C-alpha cells in the first residue's frame, strides 16, 4: 500500500499545489523510514520533543506544521543529511548561472590610491 492509497491530508487552499504534494511525499518518506527502523510513533514523537498529534500531521504532509518540526522528524529517522545537501549553495545551478552572467569582464583599480609617481 503506498501513500496514494493511504489517507493523505486534503489539499489546503492558499498553499501551492506542488508544495503540498512534496510535503505529503516527505511525510510518507518519514513514516516509512520510522517503520523500517521499528521505532514506535510514541517514541519518535518523544525523541523529537513533539506531540504524537504533530508527528502524525508531519507524516500526512500537513503544511501548517513548522518546518523545524519536519527537520526534527528527518533527523530522528536519519534523513536530515539529504536536506543538508539540498541547501548547499554550490548546487544552486540557476543562482550560479546568474552570478556568472554578472561577473565583470575586467577589474580596474579605483581612484589614485594605488598609483605611484608624481601627481601631475
């Protein structure tokens, strides 16, 4: 049985559709990782210092749960390293391309502070 067959959180108006689907997939991944590690929900919630209700909202992909709670859940099941790699600025291909387009062709000294010789 996959997450499409299980009870997903209903989509909420005002939140982007794609973002909600990603959160639901993330919640499903957290739930599967917890079950594979044989960690009871009560223990996982206790270790992350959240209520069982909040943990269940995370596993359903509820967008109203604080992002810090999602990261605590990811850390609990050993998946936080994946997100650290996503936030690496070296992986931002769009940002790197934009930055490369704006690099100057030449760099000149400003003012006369670096010049030597008579000021004439």
